[in-house]
C-alpha cells in the first residue's frame, strides 16, 4: 500500500499516533458539508514514540530522508519488505555525506548507552544485586554495539525491526499497566477495609456499591465504528442532519490531515462522544484512567474489524468497504469496561503475593539501612569522642607550654638589659671588705 509522505511516517506511524492519543482534538460543528480541497503533500510532524531510543530513531530518519535515492526506494517499498530488511540494504547507495552523519550519530548513541549501562550497573551493585550484563545488552538490540564506529546496513535493519516490534507491543504493555492499576486500586480498597470495624466496613462497602451503580447508570453506548456511532458524531459533533449521513463525506471531514487515512489519533477522536456518556471528570465514580483504557479498547476493536492489511492505518478504501458490512449496519451491543473482567481472582492473588514479597524486601532493606545508620552514628560518636580527647590533649599541651614559659620570662627580666637596679649590698660584707668604711655606706 502507499504509506505516507516521509520515512518518519513509514517507520513511526505504526504507533506514534497512539502515543499522542492522550490529547484528543475537539470536534467543531460544521453547518455545511464540503469535501476538503486537495492539498500539497506535507511531511507530518514527528511525534514522540515513547521509545527510550526515540531521539536516535528520529535523527537517523531525518538524515535518511534527505537522501533522494533512499527516499525514492522508501516510497516504492511496502511494509512487509521494510520489516524483512529489504529497505535496509539500500543504505549502501546513500550519499557519503549522509553516511558520515549516520556514523557520527551512532558513535554518540553508543557513548550515551555506555553511560546508561554504567549508571545501571552502579545502581544495581549498590542494591546488592548481581548485574546481568546480557539482559542489559538486550535492551540495546536496535544497534550493533560490537561496531561502535560506523553505521552499517545491520544497524538500520536492527533499528527498523526493533522499532516495529516495540511499537506493536505498545498496546499490550498499556493493557498490562492498566490491569496493574486496577488491581492496585482493589488491593488498597481491601487493605482499607481490614483497618475498619464491622460498622464502618459495612458503610464503606455500601458506598462502594453505590458508586459502581452510579457509574453503570449511563445512556446506551453505540458499538464503536458502527453506523449508529458515526451518525451520532455526524449529528452532535459535526452539526449535520443524520438523514444526510454519507460515509465518504464523513471520512473526508474527520481525516484531519487530509492524507487519505485514519490514523490512530484521528480514529480515537471519533469515540469522544461515546466516552462522555460514561465518564465525567467531575464525578467521583468516574475514573479518567479507565476512560483512556476504554478509548484504547474501542480503537483496537475498529482496527481489528476495518484495518484489513494490518498497517495500523484505515485507508479510505478500507473504511468504505467496512460500511457495506452487516456489522456496520446491525452491530452487536458493546460491552463496556465495567461489564468486562479486567483481571481474574487468580491474577489478583498473584499480584498481592508479589506485593507482599516486595513489602518484605522493602522492610528487610529498611532494617539494613537502619542498622547502617546506627553503625554510622556509633562511628560518628567515636570520632567525636576522639576529637574531644585530642582537643583536650592539645589544650593540656598548650597549658604546659605556658607554665614552662613563665620562669624563663622571669629570668630574662632579672638579667637582661642592665636597666633594672642591682639589689642592695650586704653592709656586713662591705664592712668586712673595708674596715674603715662607715657602716651606713
């Protein structure tokens, strides 16, 4: 199929729009139906994929896109060939300037990874854990770290395959994260009940049941992607007469970038009206995290039904074909999130056991840190005592020096300088020496 206007769209659109789906465009009422005019092709803005090597991926794509030969080959290569590495082989034919820049980008990325690995090793060693070097290296399979100097065909092949795999796993990881979120909520609720007496526990349970009842009391939810669901968007968001509903015109209205495809962001925007029936941020019983999970479930369902070539895009042709199916005209009822089972009791039990182990490890670590703290305090006290003893010894030495210095100073005052008067002579001694001398002399 024809991908998009740039290499960025080829490699990143597998899930990059999904990453941006937290910001949903607001639909604007339209009083007239006009088919959008054809616009010159523009490269879509690059969006954060959420990958830890996102910056490196972007920079490589930006420079490859500047090479005319590579860009031409890209537009003539389908997604399966890209995944199988056929596109990577074209790297040998790009310009010397581009190759030189790619070499520089790889050296910078390898340097960054070395810093990250060293920091992780220090952190794990500080926590008393054995560093798994192979596990660390597996996180960086998107480049050939054995050759840190030049960007080769293998590097591009690794980058494409890693990005494709990681982005395709994004939905699964989001579901797992949401499951953990729900189990943690339930765990905290159960722990709270354990702290309450019988009367308060009963009251808490009644409040919980009432909140669940209020949340479940909402208008009928249309099946995502069905005619009824799209007609409601046509009428309430677009401000158009439901009797004039036309699938082709609807597609053109909501293909906001005019590229002939519904990407995941554009598709998820169509479910806002349905979600507003169930979730209101002003209501205590409505969880906005659950709303985003419901949006993801709706988008996945429509993609599974409509995206026949599994490129995570809905083309105009795929959309029009889907509107001819029975499921579009006579859909089954949609099972909302509160009607489905997010986790089993077995999963909840394992989750709580894991939390208990984590808590034990944390308590053990806390005790060890407390012991280390007490030992450091004891050593500090010993150092302080030694410091005081040393200070006392210094003061005692200074005192002895002063005492020894006082007699010396007195002797120097007696004999020095000749300025001090001599002691009076002994009269008897003088008389003995000079018998004729008067005694008073």
